[in-house]
C-alpha cells in the first residue's frame, strides 16, 4: 500500500474553525474553499463557527455541516467542551483554524482528540495597522504565536510578503510556513459590457475600518474631481468608521461625488459597474476584492503593500503606487479615465491573471495537497504501512 493510500484511508473528517459574524474577505475565502473541498469525496467537511452570521448560514445552505458554538453564551473553557462534545466519536483527521481565538480553540481540541494534524491560515497581518487601529494585545499575540509554533504542523500565510515578514521577524522557521494564495469562484461566459455613459465610475469595497485607508480614497476622489468633473466614486461595505467617513465627505463638499453603497452580500454587479477599482489600504494580505474586480476586467489602482504586488504587475493588470500621495493615485486614475484602450488592455490582462492563477479550484487543490502532507507527517512511523 502506498503512503498516499494510507493518508486517504486515515482522513475522515476535516474540521474548520472560524468566526462567522462578518462577510469580508477571509469569510468569503473560507466559504469558497469549503465549497470546493466539499466536491472531493475522500473526506467529510465539518465547520465550527464561534459566532453565527452570513458565513454559517451560507455554509448550511450549501449543504456543509456548520455548527454555531456561540461564544457569547459562556466561558472559553465551556466553548471548548461544547466543541469537544460535537467532535468526540468522529474520526477527525485534521483541524484547520482561522485567526487568534480559533487557533487556541482548535489547538485545545487537538489535544483532547489526540489529533496532531493542525493547520492555520493567516489571512492578514493584524499587527501592521495604521495608527489607532485596534489590534490584538502583545500577550494575545505571544500566546497565539506560541500555540502556532508548538501545536500546529503548518501555518499558511496568504502571500509571500507575509511569509517574508514572519521569517525575517523570526516568528517562524521557513519550513513551518506554506504560502497558498487566495482564490475566487470564476463565472463562465463573457463579462458584462460596460456601456458608454456620461459618468465614469471608480469604486472600492471592504470593511470600513482604519487599515483600509479610506481617508486616502476620499482625498483621491477630491483630487480627481478637480480635473474631471464627470467622475463618481463608490464605497461598498459597512463598518465602524461609516459615520466618520460620511462626515468627512460632507465636510469636503463631495456628497454628490462619493456614494456610500452600504453592505451587499452579492457584489459581482458592483465590480462590473466600476470602470476602475481603487484600493487605498495601509496593508493587505491578498485581497479578494481586488481579485473579484480583476475577474470582471476592471483595471486596478492600488498601493504597493502586502501581497498586492503578487497579484498586480505595475502597468500590466493595473498600477501600483509607492507611498500614500493622493496626487500619485489620482494621476494613475486620470491616465485610465483618459485612455480607454489602456483601460481595456489592463482589464483583459487582469482577468487572464485571475483565471490562470487565482481560482477557487487551484486554491482548494493546494490545501488538499497540504492536508495530505501534514496528515502523513503526523502518522507515527509504527502506524505507517510500508
């Protein structure tokens, strides 16, 4: 019997542990990954959500068993025991966690269940936030890194830039990390043709939080509007900074220029309606919003931060900006506004890039290979069949 057959026979249930109260990039990635893994018949998929919300609902609607633990109803030890009761008696082959508390929960479940095959995905660098942004305390970070280094077989950063940061900062050894890029579900058929229209549309999407740098987005809108009056800017999403941003827009007299679209679960038509996708984040892991925009041939203007440069080659699928000068961002937007052929070429290149390198199928295949490797490495030599 080959080693791969031993692994396949041992792998019965893969358990994902996450919070499900938001519907942002990480949650969309988890949903896409579990939908693809569900199609593979070598194992079962089980999801544990620490909180309920859109993600847990959509998983259950898709036929993926998702149990909501509801962390608000008791202490963390009680949460661990509820999860253990759900998993006890199942043949769990691997636990896959997402984010801080989830890493600790899955790690403790691994101890209780005798499961050594643990994987965690790091969706972003929360320690790199703009001034004033909320981030985990030093004690929580230290505990998280201790758990990941000592209990987990592998940690998955979603970009090479994140991996370099973790290695050069001596957080992890290089062989403890495996980079797997995020992927999105690609739709067949041509993109919707954008009609000729008097108003040019530039948009962004994401949680309205400080790390997204939407103050710069507003400044770029003001700079562009001074030179091109028939341009409208759109912000898709919601979050704690909404009222502050709305006030800033009113104060600058941009009420008719910047439109707050609010939250939308299905965002494809938003990306299709935009002529340019503008990202102004202080840092990103590997943003699904950029991939979604690229998939419908929308050229990108974005800062050269995080994993964005792994997706966008400057001048090929969009433009990358060093620094945070609103004038530099505005200049690139104006180039695309005034040059429809450049806009079309970059948009087509963007879609080809996503189709070739950032599909959900490719992402799921990479995780499946990692699961097999991790489970194989965690089988004691005495149990392996030669």
